[in-house]
C-alpha cells in the first residue's frame, strides 16, 4: 500500500472509526452476523482487514461494538420514552418511535437486534445470546419504569408492571418483523393505535391532576 494514502498501520488517511463502525452496523443489520463476510465489512468500512483487526479486534468484537452503536443511536428513542412523565406516555412514545425506527428508508428495515442473529449456527450461538440479553435488558428497563409508575399511583389497579413491559416489548419486536417484511409505517401505526386502546388512560388524567410531575 502506498504511504501517500495509508497511515502507518494501514488505515486510509482521514479514517473515521465512528463512521466506519456505523457502516459495519448497517452490514450486520442487513445480512446478519453469519451472513456478513469480512469482505462485506471491510469494503463498506473502506479499510483493509489488517486495519479492521487493529481498530476493532475480531469480527465478534466488531459486531458487539456495532450493537452498542445501534443502542446509542437508533435506539436512543427508548431513553426518551422511559423519561416520559406517565406510564401511558412511556408506552405510546416507545411504540410510535419504534415504528419510525423500524421503517426508516435510509437503513435496513426492521431491527438490528433481531436480524443480526438470524440463522446463527452452533458455532455462533453466543451472538444470538448477546442479542437476546440486549433485548432482555431493554425489557428490564421498561419494567423498572412501570414499577416506579405503580409506586407513584400511575398504573391502573391490577396492572402488572412486568407483564406490561413484556407486552410492549413483544409488540415492538413484532412491529420490527413486519417492517422487515414490507409493512408500511401507516400499517404499523394502526397496529399501535389498537394496542394503545387496550391500555388504561393515565391515572393522573382520571384524577384531574397534571400529567407531568
């Protein structure tokens, strides 16, 4: 490689690790872990294999870094949803923003955490487990938020925080699967509308209190 275009460790001049990681994330999202070859990854990232290993470690480590980037960027709406002032607003914000995320046209449709581990063979069961743990962590965060809502009197009597969190997460995963299969944002928004009708109204509204605290 010519030294006029490469850094001492083989990276192109102007190499941006975050931008390259973003491109790797999109490859893993589109093809899954096993379906993403090193050639796919390095071509998308614009670096050599040597540079990829030097910057990110091996393919598995690159995948884990891509998953973390996905959580920090695409899934940033989850944090916004959990910060909503009422339990119902948490659910509504999460589901409506989920529809936007899984149907965005500037990246693969669906959800990285589901598609990234599709069809993993026995040698890569750890990848599927990593993705499952990531989804479980999201469900736990949602459940903790609903437990707080219950303590604050913001859940209807008889509503189980853990079950409500699981309902929201199962629905969001189903939305992602249908998005990947070609369902439109309008199709999925109508599904969310139906789901929200099954949820109780904010207890704060029923009591005549302001929704925010």
